[in-house]
């Protein structure tokens, strides 16, 4: 299993556009083989912090996701609407 | 529901000591009322990045956790073994 946390920093005036794009991305990604969880969270105190918390059956499934049509189409568009680079980590469960 | 992501940056030579402390913290926290998930993850490429991903039934349950005997005893000790401040966010589920 691979856990992914991707913390994104949205431009405030682009928030509704970003959330629409995420809705499409989430819907299509949840249909992928090997996707256990793919959920978008919003910081309680700062609406511009949008964090994807993901769970994949394997690194292979995650790699296939990163090469999918919807990821390679939607994520570069999303990145242009962010105020700075995504803080992303891949994790193994320790405890 | 409240989701918490707490990203911690361990001093490399304190890793085994830190993990021992986390084991106790995780075991005691999972017994708390309102704790849905309390899991520690380690970055695949950087063993010093230790991230707690939590799920609480309510903000009240989280607040009680932050005041618990085990949290107020173990976390200040843990903080002294870190190389810099924890990056912590509280989230609502958006999608």
C-alpha cells in the first residue's frame, strides 16, 4: 500500500474553478484500478489549502494514475491556478 | 468529522527513540473516545519525515485528545527530538 498526501496552495480568486476541476479529477480517479482512497480536504482555517489524501494498492497503480489521461490533462491546468508548488509525499505505514 | 495531518521532521539520530515514543502514543490514543484513525506514516524517500494522519469524530474529541495525559506527556518530549516545527493542519472533507 502507498499513502499519498499532496498539499496544494490555491490562488484565492481561483478557488471555485479549482474545485470544479478537482471534482472531475476525483470522479475519474476513483474508477481507476488500484485506487483505494482519493479524497480532497480543505483546511478549516485557510480555504486556499486543499490537500489530497490518497491510498493506492501499489506503487504501480499510483504510477499508472500519474500517466492517466485525466491526470495528465487536469493537473497541469490545476497547477497554473495555484499560488505555489504542491507539497507532496509518498508514505509507507509505520504504526 | 475532523481530519488531521501532522508532518514531523525527526532528527536522524533520534529516529528509533522517536518511533518508540510514537508507539506508546498511538496505542493509548486509539483507545480514546471519538478516535476513528490515528496512524503514523514514514516518507518512502526520507525516513526522517514522519506524518500522523488522524480522523476524529468531532473537534471536541480532538480537543480532549490534545489535553489527554499521554498527549501532554509524550508530545513535548517528541518535539525536542525533531529538527524543526511540525507542519499541522485540520481539515474538513471537501470531495
